[in-house]
C-alpha cells in the first residue's frame, strides 16, 4: 500500500476511533458523517496489529446492528424502505428475480443504478455503458443513470438520498466513479453482495482465491455475501477476516432461470441465433464461443487462449455454415485487452473482427446483454473462462474447455472442469472433433459425470428447498418484518 494511501486511511481510522470514544456508535443511530470508507480503512490497517481483527469485528458488529435497527424502525413506522441495485453490465446482471420481487412490494421503493466502468478506459466504457443502459431501459427497470447529460457522474445521494439497502453485483468497486462506490455511502446504508459470477478461478500460487475471492476487502464490509455453493461457503469460513459470519449459501440467483422449463418456437430461435431461412431452426446446431479477456499474458489470472484461435473459429463458422449457428460471446473486457496485447492495433481493428462474425450467414455477436436465453437455446459451448464453467452446468449441455498451462482453479473449479471435454486452445483438430463428434453426432459421453457434479455441488434449489432469489428476498423480509 502506497504511503499516501496509508496516511489517508490513518486519518479515517482516527476519525472512527474518536467517534467510538465520543459515543457516536452507541447512540440510537450512527451519524451519517461516518462512511463505509472509514470501515474499509480500519480493515486494511487493522492487519498490522495483533488485536486488529478483534477490533475490526467489534466495530463491524456495532455498525451492522445499528443499521439493521434503523431499517426495522423505518419499517415499523410504515416508511418505505429504499432498495437500490447497482450494475454496470447487462451480461453480468444476476438479480432479475430479486429486483422484481422487491419492485412489486408496496413497502419498498426499488431502483437500479447503471454505473460506468471507468477502469475499462476511455473509448470503451462509453460503449459498454450505453449498451447496458439501453438493455435495462428496454426491460422496464426503474433506472438511475450513472452519467449526467453534461458528462459528470452523480453519486448515490443524488438519487433521492442514501438508500437503506444497496445490492452490489461486483466486488471491483474501485473501477467506478468514487461517489458511485459503495464505500462513499454512510454506514447507515446496509450493503449486500450478489456476485455476477460463479467463483471457480484461481491463480497458480493460490493467492487470488485467498485475497480476491474469500478475503477481499469488499466481502468483509458487506451486510450479506450470497454464496453460490457450499464449497465456496467453506472457503469463506476458513479464509475470510470475518470467518464467514456475513456469508449465506443462497445459491446463484442468476441460475434460478434454469429451474423453469421453456419451449422455444422457430421465430424465437431465429431472434437469438442467425439461422439461414432455408434451414430448419430446430435442426441446426447452436454453439457459443466465449473467449476470456486475459490475452496480455501478464497478471494474476491467465485463462485466455484467444490469441491462438481467434481466426480458427471464424474458419470453423464458415466451414459449418449449413450445420451450425455460432454466437461469439466475448468477455466484456476482451476488446480493451486485445488491443493492449497487440492482437489488434486499434479498437477499430477489433471492431472489424467483430464485423466479420456478424457478416457470416450463420453467426452473431452478443456482448453487453443477458445471455440466459442464449444458454438455454444452445447445444454446446467452447470457451476458456471461469464462471461459465459453473453456469453452463445448469443447462446440462456439453462444453469444450480450451486449456493453457497457466490456468488454475479453486477446489470447486477443479472438480467442475474435470467433467467437461478439454483440449489445448491451439489444438484445432480436437476442437473440430468436438464439434463433429459431440455436437453434430450427439456422442456426449461425459453427460452423466456433469449431472452428478451438478447435483452434488450446484443444485441449490434441491439442497435449500427454495431458489436463490427467494432466499435473498426472505433475508430482507426477515429484517424489515422483525
């Protein structure tokens, strides 16, 4: 941590400590001048002291108890509870059913803040933001726009005051404008985390799992962390500063979608997939190609094989134009990373590559939009990222995982990847063989292994008896009904 950051956090911790001594934390409610950034500073600096963890936990408990008390009092007085969701990518939106359940409750005022991801760099965040904003508007959410007409970035309190509860969907808050980071909120606002992905990936030294998943600063500041599976819940209990006390094994809310059966007609399939009109929509196989963004070959997480096969997949799509419809589904960061890595000389060149996909009679590109319908109507996926490994289990369909030596996984990730088909990302022969044998000929010989792992690890609705969205909503209702 840089010296200037240490000095800044030291000032915040001093303010927090003085406030505790002055009784600011023992009154009815904590004054709004204390922000979540104060607790963030304590989290970081407390690690330098033997008593730091005990001190942090004690103040965390005081904050949560005070905030819960304030919300319960509002509910008893019949005042509306203001719940705000925050999201920056429609493709990473995990909380549709949770939002909808709160939106129809007369006791709750519900909204959604669409934030720009400034960390993606100028020239990229604008496109991602506008696509995401458009998708949420088209799907009838009550939107708060994270960019004003004059190009400035409003804060949480500009949308009718600080919310009572904020649901964030990403732990990478520092990439957002400061006043849209949850740490700028007063401690009286409870913050909960519904992750946009399933946690499977790790770094080769294991540090990513320890420090960026189970014990990241974000998860130690939350009122609730809603966890995807029991193995990751155990990871929080073992690794987290708070020992998992704020973590709940709810299951992965986004996957509630797959617990409902859907029947797709030809017109609906053609809206999702580009299928030549002389070919029956249901007979044509449908394959997703989903490359990860880690093409720079430097960093903690190294999963991408895209530099080895970006042109091969275009060749395959052309070769199988009468048999397979493809959707190219890149990670939201692939555009920026590909240019930085020199795979393309400019964003324009990357966009030209995307246009080549769109120009095919049997291919389409889907970027910042929900992909659940896409998963449900697909026949297979070829990919090299993390979360999709777990998410695609809910479809029951085959997946080819493209490998490279630097890939590493959490224990649950190792278990999942072993029940999929695998080949190195540059093994074109095996990639095509998967397409021919497993997809076109239907020889899915690993299906039973996938189903067994799904039932054991990810079938949260059977394990908990309710869906993940219902679990999360019940958690909030228990709070406001108390």
